[in-house]
C-alpha cells in the first residue's frame, strides 16, 4: 500500500478530556487552512489524526486498536493507504514506541507541538515519517489560526500543564509545567468565539483555577478576574470552567460564584479519595476536612451550586476501611455528577512502583459500590429539579418535531418540547428526571 501523496480530506478523532477536544478542534482548523477539508460523515479520510489520551492504560491502548482498524478497513481502489498521525498525550509519552510498533503511522506529534502539523504533513506527503514531541518555548497558540467557527457552546483552553505531581498521574510529564495563556489573548479568542456564535464558553485547564495573568490595567488577576472581564461581553451568556484543584480555589473565585451572574452554578472539584492517609500518599496536598471547608464556603455564596468531582478507587495500599471513608465523603457531599475510575498504574509515576497494589477484583467491587452511591445522588439531584423552572441553552434539535436539547445552568442535559432555535436561551419547566437527563416543557423565551 502507498501512502496518499497529499491528503485532501482529514478526520480528527479526539479521546479523553475536554482539553483534547479543544486541541482536536484547533488541529482541524489548522488543516482546513492548508486546504484540507473535513471528510464527509461515513467516508474515509486521506489523513486521520488520532488525538490520544494517556491518563489510564485503557485509554492509551485504544490508539493501537484504532490504527489496526483503520488499516484493515481501508478500501481504496487506487491502493493508497491512509496517512495516520498520532497526536496527544500518548504521542508525547510513547512516540518512539508508536513509530516502532505501528509502521502505518507517519506522524507523531505531542500536545505542545501540534501547530507544526502542516509542515509535518508536507514531510509525510514526501514519504518521510516524522516525530515532533518538543515542548517549544514559543507558544503554539500564537501560531494557530484565528477562531472562525463555533457552536452555541465552546471550549477555551486558558491554562495547560501541571506542577502538582500527584503520584498516580502522567499529566505533569505529558503536558509539561503549568503555563497560563495571556489575558489579552484569551479575551480576544473569547470575542472571536462569541462573534462566531458561542453563547457559553467553558474555560479549560488541567488546573484551570491556577490560571493567573495581567489584566489591561497591569494588575495580576486570577480566574475570577478573567471571568469578570468575559462577563462584560454582551452576547456571552454563560461561563464555566474545569478542572479545578482544591489548593487553587481562592476566596476570590469562590466569591465570584455569588457575584458574577454569568458564572454557572457548577463546580468540578476533584477530591480523588475520602481518606487523609490515601490523599497524602497521592500527594494531593489537601485533606478531607480542607476540601469540605471549601465546599461549605462555595455553598455559602451559591447555595444551589451543583458539585462534581473525580475519584480513584484502589490506589496502592488503600484498605477496605479507607475506601469506606470515600463512601462517607460521598454521602456527606451529595454530588450532582462525578467521574470515578479504577486506579491504573502509569509507567514513570511514583505510584506505579509502590507496594501493595490492589487486586483487580477488589477494585471492581469498590468501583461498583462507589458508582451506585454516585448514581443515587445524581438521580436525587436531578429529581429535586422536577416542578421547577430554569433556563436552558439550546444546543441542538431532538429526534422528533418540536423537541430540543440543551443544558440547564447545573449542566444537566434537558430534553424539552417547544419552539426554539439553536443558540437561544429559553425558560422551561422540568417535568421529569432520569439519572442522566431531565424532561421539560418550554414556558418562555429568555433571550434571542
Ligand atoms: N487536575 C485535575 C485534578 O487534579 O483534579 C485532574 C485532571 S486528570 C486529567 C483527570 C482525572 O483522571 C483525575 O482527576 C483522576 O481522577 C483521573 N486519573 C488520573 N490519573 C489516573 C490514574 N493513574 N488512574 C486512574 N485515574 C486517574
Ligand atoms: Fe494530575 Fe494531580 Fe496535576 Fe490533576 S493535579 S493533572 S491529577 S498531577
């Protein structure tokens, strides 16, 4: 098989976190600038970018099965082969291994180098296999095209990397040190997204609340200051941010939840475990008590805040009693929605070589128990909104005439009937609640 000389169509497939979704969109914009167009749904693309995630073993293995499937299912009369690029955190961590293990891959590009994708495509078109996993000093964001398209909701990466070094986590190695994008660049990008149709922007970062920058008056501000400036963009109706670290939850940001009406009442604040010994072994630098105190302070200014978090079960050495502490914490908080994972040893991280690894069977059982507690609370949170009215940002049409889909302020998916348009904010009355969504009827129109 021959690799396609110059790709005419592309497809970007992003795995993992929302930051990868953002990066995937930016890569698509870059390729489009080169005259390469998005492959129509259901058609093979000449160039496939697999934008990978390395956070857990399962996520990392997906890339190899995808490469295999692409090559096996490729069916072109001219005998050409797809051009495959592996991007994202697996590319960063295992670039050499991918090149050795998967000859069909012609490009490996790390998360800090993807602005160089066009040059790499040119080299690959000339028959080279190229790897770029540099973390260059120049910011990739300056080299990316201006934002021109957006749906009603958009992501905006404001901060990248992590200096926290939790003992289980690969992010500090694959994404590098914490870096905040400049204030003015973010305001400019947000304005472009809003001009292109965004009504809600979610600010993204591995530790988004560690973001800091200098505002137009030369003052150093945190995420609350950035959110305040964004709230001044008239057509922008909603602001969200994720993922936050408990240690960077400043009083200013907490207060913003009571003061900034565009900041949605939702907080994703991962705790990971409900036992202080485990938290210390994870190098989490917060305790159960300090975490709960933050939630109290947030609830004091925004009593209806929907709380969310991440949990890891089966961290090395976690005993039954320590796991029970996690269930107690869940009971005490009453989360609206959460992510929970089995601990996955990641090569190169301190926890991977700790003694006392927990067996797969014990992890399975703990995850099941944790998830049934979290599901119970999620359903209870949703059920508590039945009979109430709320605003919904309309994201798309439903399957049937007069049906629409959108999100409540608390990030619940809402299916409603009414007369709406994508991008509008409408008022609905919630009529039913399931574990993952609400049913509602439209009762009014909030804004055009
Ligand atoms: N910076 C965020 C924080 O500290 O809360 C989290 C970012 S991380 C990309 C997303 C989540 O993946 C973490 O909160 C954690 O629950 C999970 N995670 C990270 N490493 C993991 C591992 N080795 N095994 C299982 N889950 C892991
Ligand atoms: Fe990973 Fe911890 Fe950094 Fe979050 S804070 S990205 S879990 S090292």
